[in-house]
C-alpha cells in the first residue's frame, strides 16, 4: 500500500525475503532488520513513518521481547510477534508487554498478509468524531484516548478493547464475545488474555477504570455510575 511502511525484524534472511516478497506485491514499503539491535536502530530512524512491525521472538543481540519493551516506551505502533513457540504463558506475557497479535511459525504468507492488512485497516479506519464517556475522551480519527485531558498510551489491542466496551455501554459482554469481536479471529488461547488486557486498561484509566465492571460468571461491561 502506498506510503505504508512495515519493518520486518527476523534473523532468518530467507524468512525476511519471503515476507517481503508477499507484502511488496501488495504495495507495502519494507524495512528490514536481522537482529534486535538493528531493529531498534531502524525503528528510531523511521519511527514517524513505520505503520506496523513484524517482530521475531528469537533474535541475536536482543530478543524480540527486549525490542518490544523498548519500542513500547515511546510508541503504540502495531506489533505482530512471529514465534515458533505455542506456549500460552508466552502469549500472555507478550500481551502484557503490548503485543497486538501473534503469528506462529510456520505460517501461510497469504494469511500473514491478510492479518497485516486487517490490522492496518482497523488502525487507519476513518471514524466520525470525538466522543466523551464521563471524562474518557476518544478521538477515533486520531486513534487517541484522553482522560481528563491527558493522553493515554494504549496498544492497538487495548484501544480496540476499550472501544468495544464503551460502544456497548451497560451491556454485559462474555469473554467469548469479546474475543470474537476484538481479536477478530478464532483465538485458541486462554480467556485470561482478556483479563490481562482489562487489568492494564483499568490501570491506565486511573480512577475511571472503575467504569469497567466485572460481571461474575460472564465477563465485563462498561458502566458509568
């Protein structure tokens, strides 16, 4: 896609080339890094134009987790982890750090491209207006959230989860329904992933985190009272 930049950070040259070839056909501009240190270097040099990062977990010099931590200190750019691991705890750990999505190796390049396009479509989707929910101000054009005038740093998944909750105000939402609507595909992990995200969102909202209610035996709902 024109003017859309993707950083591929993976120590396997063949893997980078495979991903690059499929994404380039779709018009994406590709930046590459062969290790964690190079990934941070490329990110710093291009952070104002990178739209998404594909980040391998196992890399020399700095692993994917370390790179993720450093990027999340200053950016909410969507990050997709490429991992050969299928451990549930690894995924929960990643979501705690701000991962937006996982793609497990080996994967279909066409599925990867579809995931990338879906994430960027959600990220760039034009919305209508700024909405205020009792002091939680959401600007869907700018994809920003403010609490009492102060900007919050939310990952893409945290942002989408908050949007889903507030747009279904006063409705009790099951964990399965949240997974189906926010994660947007069949997620074969534990629903504790949602609990982890809710915990982080509540913390970032401060006192207004109380608006996200736990509905025992069901899930969550957004309720201003």
